[in-house]
C-alpha cells in the first residue's frame, strides 16, 4: 500500500520513504558536503555528534554524551549517549 502525503511517497510494506528533490546531490561524503541540498540529504542519513542550535554559539552534544575530552596531545574522546541504535536495531557502541 502506497500513499502520498505532502510530496512524500510512503511505501508502508517496505517501510520506505521517497522524497523528490529538484537539485542534484553534489556530494555524499559528510566531510566534503558544503552545499545545501547535500547537507539536507546527509542530515536524513547520518546523525551528527553535536548540533548547533539557532542563535547559539557553542555546539551541544547530540549523538555524544558530552564534549570531547583531551586524553593526550592528539587523542580526544567522548562517550555515546545511551539508547542510540542503528536502523536495524543494533545498539551503537565503540565495538559496533
């Protein structure tokens, strides 16, 4: 069963959402995607470790449970928030 809602095509049998965009996706590497359309698409695929809220000047932890902590000259670490899962239900851990 498929239905259309607000420009989205929903396929309820396969749990798929298709969204049409008019502009090309220039880059899907998050380190290289600086233009708007690629950023919008990547925002639907990847979670970011931090978010910058409108009007704020400091990022807030989103995927991580806190800010990066220095553990030496070139090593930084942060924990992952509890309750974060991959799309298949596997918990996100350092080992995953």
